[in-house]
C-alpha cells in the first residue's frame, strides 16, 4: 500500500510549469524568424521588385550565369529577350534573371590601373 500512495502523490504536475516549459521552444522559434525567415522574405521581395522593374537596355545576369543586355520584353507571357553576344539573342523567363549588373562607375568598384 505504501508504494501506491507514493506513486499517486508524486505523479502530480508541477505548479506553474506549463508556459515556462515552452519558453525555450518559443525563444528558438522567435530567433529563427528574425535571423533566417524574415531576411529571406525581404530578399525575395526585393528580387521580385527588381524583376518587375526590368526594362530594355538593362544589363543582367541570369541564374545560369549568362551576362547580357535585355533587347525586348514580351509582357503577355513574361519572356525577356537577352542579347548575349553580337549575333545571339536568347529568350528567358523573367524569373530566370538573377540580378541587374550595374555599370562599373555605379557599383562602387574602382577600375584597376594599368
């Protein structure tokens, strides 16, 4: 009988431990949100804005690593034509443009002296 009485009295929940026991998990979720999820969302939002603002004459870099100049934009089906060399034009989906390439005078890099 002593063992049954001990088991019943020791099995009770600790007082006030419900929310405090979840505090570390909530803290980890908040840290992940501010360090990983939120910056990634901001970066993706900025990329979508850049893609929507593309215009003819912009120098771009595609996801595949090709540099070129946009020669035309077909609005209906989100296709951009990129001139990658003198006689070569390639059609790309807008979302395959990784970023705009700024001219050397605007991107903050100085030219190397010869």
